[in-house]
C-alpha cells in the first residue's frame, strides 16, 4: 500500500521534533511528580515525628495540669520546641487556657510558591488524671506543626534528583528518535493506516511488505499478527454477537435473583444486629426501668468493694423497697405499677454520678444503691436524697396505709472494706435493716446493727413457722355465735381464723396476720379456712344439725384470687345453710375496680350474701353502700364499746344503725360484752348481737355440740 501526499524524510523530521518535545515534557512532568511525592512524604514524616514527640510529652503535661504547675508546663513547651517543626503550643486546664507560646519558623524549601508556602496542621491530645483508675479528662494540649520545615539535606537531595531525571529523560528522547527514525516510522505508519481502515465485516487486513532490512524482524511479525488478529476478530465478533444475546438474558435473570438475595441478606443482617444490640443491653440493663440489673450490680459492686479495700475506705449499701407496692398494683393496675417503677427509677438514677454511686433495680419493686469513699455518713445522705426524690414524684397511693403518696423503706449497711469484706454479707445486713424498716411502719431508713439482725432473725423464724403452718394446714376456723338478743336464739355464726400450733397453743389473727400480710400468705390461710368451713357444714348436715347461717371473712387479696369463685361454688354444693362472705370495710368499695365488681357480682350470683365487717372504722360511703347493696352491716366493736362513754358516741351509734334501717340492710352489733351494751342496743333497735356476752369463739366440734343442745327460745347467758 503506497503513501501519498507526504515524503518519508519530512515525516521523520516531524516525528523527531514531536518525539523530542514529548520526551522532554513527559520527563519534566515525571520529575515534578516524583518531586511532589517525595515532598509530601517528607512533610508526612515531619508531622509523624511531631505527633510521636507530642505523645511522649503528654504524661508530663498531664502531671503539670493536674498539679497546676506553671513552671512544669513551661518546661513541657521547651521540650516540644526541641522539635524544629512545632511553631505553637497551647496547654488547657479543663476549658481554660493555662499557658501558650509560639515562634516564627522559616521554611527550608526553595523559594518557589507551591513548595515554600507554609503547610500547618494542629495536633491535639487529651490530658487525663494520672491518679484516677478511669480515664478522667482534666485538660488538653494542642500544637501547631509547620510541615514545610523539611531538613535542608533532604531538600538538596530532591532538587538534585529532579535535575538528573530531566537530563536522563532528554537523553532517552534522543535515543528513541534514533530508533524510530526514517523507514521504521514510515512502515509503522503504513501498517497503522491499514489497520485504521478496517471495520467489522470488512474481512482480513492486508498489510504492506516491510523494507528488506526489516524482514524477519518484529516489524514483519507485527504485520502478520495484525492480519491474523483481524481474521480472529472477525470470527470473534460473529461469536460475540451470538453470545451477547444469551448473556444479556442470563444477566437479567441473575440481576433479579441478586436483588432479591441482597434484600433478604440485608433484612436478615439488620435483624441479627438488632438482636445482638438487644442481647448486649439485656445482659446488663433492666428492660423496664433502664437501670443496671441485678447481674450487672453484683459485678460492678464487687469492683467498688475491691477498690475500697485497696484504699482502706468504706462503702455504704442501700436496699430500697417501694412501700405497699402490691396493693398499688392491685388497685391501680399493673400498667400503672410499671409506670410507677419507671418514674422511681429515673428519680433514683439521677442520684448516681456514674462513678461513686451505683444504682440498680434488684428485682420486683426493690432497688439497690452503693456509694464508696463515704461510709455511714454518705449512706445516710444518699438515703435522705432517695426519700426526697421519691416523695417529689408525688405518685398517689391511697392504699398505702403509710401516706397518700408512694413512699419507700430503706435498709442501710456500711463497712470499712478489708480483704475479708463480703458483698453477700453486706447485702444481707442491708436486707435485714430493710426488713426492720418495714416492721417499724415503713417510709423510713434503718441502719443495720447487731440488735436489728437479731430481731430480724426472730421475725424470719416466725415467717418460717408460718410457712410451715400453711403447708401443714395448722389453721382452723373457730365459730362465734350471732344471737337474737330478744329470744336468745342463735341466728348465725362467724368463722374466725385460729392457728393451732403443734404444741397445742392457739393464736388469734392479731398474732399472725401482720406477718401473713407482709409475706402474701393471707390468701392461702383464707383457702384453708374455706376448706375447713365446708367440712364443718358437711359434718353438721351428716349429724342432722341445722346451721342457721355462716359468715366467712374474705381479704381483699382473696377477692382477687382467680380460684375464689370455684372454691365458693364447691362450698355451696350440697349445702342448704345460708352462707355469707364478709368484706372488711378497709376493702376498696367506694370506687371498686372492674375486676372487684365482677367478683362481687359473681359471689352474689352463687346465692351468697355480702356483708360489710367492722362498719364504722373504714372508708365506706353511703353511696358505695347503695351501689354494693350488702345484705348486712356488722357494726364495729369500737363503736359499741364507746357508746356508753359519751352521749355523742351513743348518737353516732344510733346514726349508723339508722343508716342500715334506711337502706333496708340488716345490722349486727359486734363486741357485745356487757348487759348494759345489750340493753342500749335493744333500745336503739338492734337485736342481733355477737360478742363474749353470748358466746366466745369455739372449735368446730364444740360449736356443733352447742347447736345440737340449743333450742329455740332459750337465750344464751
């Protein structure tokens, strides 16, 4: 193939000029690039050196700031200025500037704007308390490093390399021109033109034959290779066009599957990450309140004790229990109970400083706090703060019996730590003090002592005895007759709980019910009394003895028992005796919950009467009597006993009896012990009496015998 319009020699000269120019320019660019890279590396080395030098001086700076030592701070600055690239140093004590100094530096780079301009960078390190176990930040140190302060020897080396590289590239260009000069360049151009004219589908390229001196060389092989490649390319293009369609189809399917798989993997990854975060939080934090849980407290408090042992200091431990939380839950509902615990947790959590005071939820309505480096005084201050924090919430609690708002009892124990100090013993002492605080009336702090521990031990023995009594069903009903005072006829009886101990001693409710109430055993005792009352009624029926009526006391806890209705239904089966349940007037009757109202309605549907016990001592209103519609009011013995002491007391008793008559409710007077009381009650229109004047509470066998022996019209004396 011939070349037209251009002679070989002029083309070679142009190629010479272009090659030399390109070689020179590219060489200059390469040299400058290398120079810039080297300069960057040297600046980074200057910065790294200053950074390392700063790290080495941080301990001295921390000591100077911690000790407020200005001279030491100046020595730190002098030490830093030994690094020639550091231009400015500032030392801060907390947020305040303690000292600073700067100096003027002259660049060591050649006077060339892009190279000699200042290149500064600020480095900062936090200063920590050298005597604290935790990383307490007390200040910071900042330095300004001029990265242009490169050692002169290095600068000279880089400039020399630049000049040598430029000369080398120029010589390389001259040699390159010699290789491509004349025929070599011409023949390559011919081959390039032949290749440039090829298009897909044009067939195989035909390249010109090289000059004789180039035959057998790579130049001739280049032409042959281009011809072969064009043939292969033509064949490959045809194959590629066919396969491209298949690939596109496959890619579309793969993209769809990949998208679905990516979405599934991403969703699963998010689920696993969320689960991992939840597990990590659950391991140490209480899910409801966000405070540390018992597991985390046990671990962290061990560290408190260990640190206090190392320094010979003291720790104080507070066990905090929300007063009467179960009645709160029963009355206001579990959602309100949870909200109450969360608000208390926030209030107690605010007392923690994150270092010296540890606050956790230990379980249920119980919280625990530990403070170190303070002993008894710090513990008492923390207890007072806890009382104030809870009182400030002013959460209403009209079932407390302590206050009209939520309160807490606190047990406090403290100890100067030694290697033998036991966290378990400290927790036990605080728990015993808490037990004593509850026993003394709640809403107070009690400090642990040996006397308290002994009293708590005795009370816990009483609880243990009571638990055994429940398990062995040592409780039984004693029956006290209710008498028509005009005829002397027994018209009913009340079942009263008694504890017959293994040695034969019999205890009344006042001696065991407070302990039972504190330990949630009243419901179980009520269940035992129910079962034995049912057996009493069955025995009476088997002996042919008529029981005119039986009243059984129900605690508020028992009213909330899911099995109560089934137990009452079993009591009524096969029994013709009228049975009534007595509700204490202290039971929430003014605004009964939906659950309590449903239970009372279910009791009435079973054919059982509702009676209000100890009327006149609680908070039942006339409106609640109209709503509840009890069959009978039992006037409290306190009103009966006081009626003969003052005229106004007699009038008060008369008013109570009149309320019952007006509402059509039968009235029974309790605690009738004297003939004078009997006569007064009869004069006021109350003829159904119960008290020692007529009969004392007796066991089931004696009551059966009494019923069998009594005949209508014969009045008890």
